[in-house]
C-alpha cells in the first residue's frame, strides 16, 4: 500500500495553498495576509482544519465557531478556484506523479490511498486541476485535524484488501514525523537541505519527483517490503 500526501508530493500546490489559506485568514479574521507570517511546522496539527483552530486560538484567544469554519472553507475554496481559473498552471502535477499513480493503479500489488492535511473539497479541486485521478481512498482533514489520525484512517479504509507492506510518501517535515509516529517507512519528496532534513527525520529515501515512474514504483515497493 502506498499512502501519499498531496500538496508538494503529487501536486505542486504548496505555495498556491498557503497563499489562498492566509488570504482567507486575512479577509475573514483580519490576520496577516502574508504566508511568511506563519510557521506551520510549529502547529501541533499541520492540517487545514487543525491550523485554523490553532492560529485563531493563538491570535485571538478562541477557535472558530462552526459558522466561521464553514465561511473560511468556502472562501478558501473560492480563492483557490479563482487562481486556478486565472492560471491553470498554478496547480501542476509533480513530474511523473500522474504516470506513477497510473502504474500503481494498474498493478494488482498496490493499493493507493491519499492522506491529506487539506480539506477534501480543496484536495479534489487541486487534483482535478493537475489532471490526477484520485484513488478510491482519500482522507482529508475535514473531521480529523491530526495528521496521524488522517494517515491511520486512510490505511484502515484501504486495508480491506490484502497487502504486503505500507509506504508513506510526502514532502512535509510533518509527513515524515507522522510516518515516524505510526512506524511507517517513509519516502520523502524534496531537494537540497530540505531533502537532508527529511532524511534526518527518518526518510528511507528522498526523491525530487517521480520523473521515472518505473524506478519510483520499484523504490516504493522495496521500501514497503523492506519494512513489512
Ligand atoms: Mg505536503
């Protein structure tokens, strides 16, 4: 089984996501509108739903009401949609991701699950914009702010079939930490100093993209089986 993060792992959408997320925070709550004003890695739950609660608690003393959360999700989604409509290139697939997902989907040896810290509607919007076919299992942060709970739920939902091993794939330091907490082997996506940090956090391997889908599939297979 392969459990993929989405933003920065399958879609090159981290900057787009950050921009729209903080723009919505700025519009609805008067918080800073610059992504640099936030350090997501310090959040306990690095997810769209978790960060919203933490940021509002930190900066105004209380989390969102249900109505505020709904309004935030709506505005965030419409900002994403506006940017994608204006320039579809803001949500491109990571090189090779489409071919790798197709390769895994066609193989009887693999089950693919997506575990994202994003909201489900925004995740599906970005996947669609990047022309990526989501697999049957996609778990988002709508009801689960914790990355550990999101990955655990994705594995549970995908586990109805037999599988030999599991590998988690992601670009964030939080993805590496989540895999570590769950005892899952982890393949990082990143380059340079960021790749070194993912390795330091336990990544078995780090790739810059999936440009060679056959080699990528082999890497995921070997990583999953070595830990099985
Ligand atoms: Mg990511």
